[in-house]
């Protein structure tokens, strides 16, 4: 049975982009981020390309970048505000 991603590709890519931005702000490049999270840089590259990956690895990447993965209530109005298309 093929492994399934924990999120839709768009959601996954948005989360991964936030992790990469946070890591960059800490002076951590993508290669170092992957290694410090216990993965090969190629694995991170594949995750970016495919738009999916292992939840455990995403969690470790976030931790290295100084973030944590948290579940929050779905709020369409808040998401619209954040995108800038509320009005």
C-alpha cells in the first residue's frame, strides 16, 4: 500500500514553505535543516517537489526551525483575512 501524505499538496507546501522561511531567518539553509532533522537533503528536495512527506519528518524540520506543528480550528474568515481577500 502506498504511503499517504498527512495533508493536501497545497497545505503541505504552505507548511513546508513556512518551515523553510523560519529556518532561513535562523541562518539555517535547506541542506543543514534536513541533516539536523535526521534526513538527507535529497529527501527534503523530494518533499518540496512532490508536495507530500512524512509527518514525523515535517515535525522534526519544524522543531529545528524553531516552530511546532499545532492543530487549530478551521476558520474561513481568518484565512480570508490572511490571504487579503476578506473584503
